[in-house]
C-alpha cells in the first residue's frame, strides 16, 4: 500500500459506498469581519473554498436532501458524510451551531465533517459534538486549516494565527474523543522541503487522524494573485510538488488517513492552478513515482517515542 487512502478507510469502516455532501451555511471568518483581519488569507477568494456549493440560503436539511439524491443516484452512494465546508463553520453563535448540527443527524449520515480555523474551536462546541457522537453514533471530524508549520510563512500568508493555535485545537479535539483532519499546502513557495517534513512530523506527533494535501492555487482579486502578477512570488515546479508530497507522506505516520493528494480551484478566476494539468493526472504521477522508487507513507516514521534512545 502506497498510502492510507480515504476511500479504503470509508469502505472498511462503514461497509458501504460513502460520499461527502457539501453543506453551505451563512458564516464568515474572523480574518474577514475585522476581528482578526479584513482581507482574509492571502490565497482566499471571495467565495472561500465552497465554489461548488449550493446557496447558503437553502436550509441544511434541504441541502442534504438535494445533494444526497443527486450523489446517491449518480455515484450509487449508500451512506453520507455531511461536510460543512465553506469559511469558518464554528464561527457563529452556539445555538445556531447546535441547530445546524442537529439538522445533519438524519438517516444514512454516518459522519459530520466541520471545516474551521484552529483559533475558532471552543470547549463548549467540542463537548456538544462529543454528545452528538455518543447519542447518534455519528463520527465527528474537525477539519483544521493549518497550511504550514512555518510561523514566518503563516504570517506572510496572513493566516491570523500561529502554530500554537493548531497545537492547542488538536489537543482539545483529541481530548473530546473527536478526530482532526489537517489541511496542508505542500508547495507554498515561501516554504522548503525541511518545512514540509517538519509539518508531517508535527501532524503525526499530535495524533491527527486525517490529512488533506492541497496544491497552491492563485486567484484573481486575492493578495496572492497581486503578488503573482507583480512577479514577487513564483510557484514551485510540478516536479517539486510531487517530490514534496512524497516526502511529506514518507515522514507521516502510516496510520493517518489521506483524504487527498492534490486539490482544485474555480476555473473562472484562476491565474494558476495545478500547472495547467488535470488533478487526477498529477495524482497518478505521484503514485507512479512512489511505486517506481519504492516509497510509501510512513517509510521514515521513526522519530517519535525517544528515537535517540533506541
């Protein structure tokens, strides 16, 4: 096995074909509304990450109904993950948060995934989610946008938080018997291979359960787009992206589930995305190189538990 595939994990755990149902709720982000910042992260567009979502004016239950019918019919899915995807889905009053989560606890939903920032996760929310898991038997995964462990880069891309907040949130989520999925941009040009390796190590040491790898995409109308147009930043090569991703996997705990190896971007506003190549072709190139060079996830996972004493 080259790496711990998300699709394999879902089949083994739920004994059925499982698909994510994206849900869009009317939330913003503290890095947009003035609490931390007003312009958002350097790479984030006005639509956030949910460029394929339904309108957030449609109720959660109706979005689940619409998406489950479509995905069930087209992909023969039998069970579903409700995925609160866009912007910061824990950045809202606790009563509204509870309402949206309760509305997600419907038949054939086996898990709820909640995308948020490391500085927007509270004990009150986690205690509530733990009670939902226990009462309904629904798994809960908190998807935290980390992107990099280099605190200089975190500042440059205007994340509005440091590594400390990610560590704190991960430990608190684990304490409540919930799971963490870390989002990581492997090819930030401000980072190097050492940063990528250290990212894999920190994620593994914190007991993170899942990882979602992203490639850096650049949109018009963003701070990153402005820097790209001015020639201030230049994306790394496709070859380097592949090498960074493979090294990241080699140092990552073999128990961590890999949701994806590369992401996508909205085509209409993209200045740069995936080197003009289909995401699935790059995915195949990563797997082919790993196979050819006999590399696999966890191959270099030998640095925890007092490694110098062994």
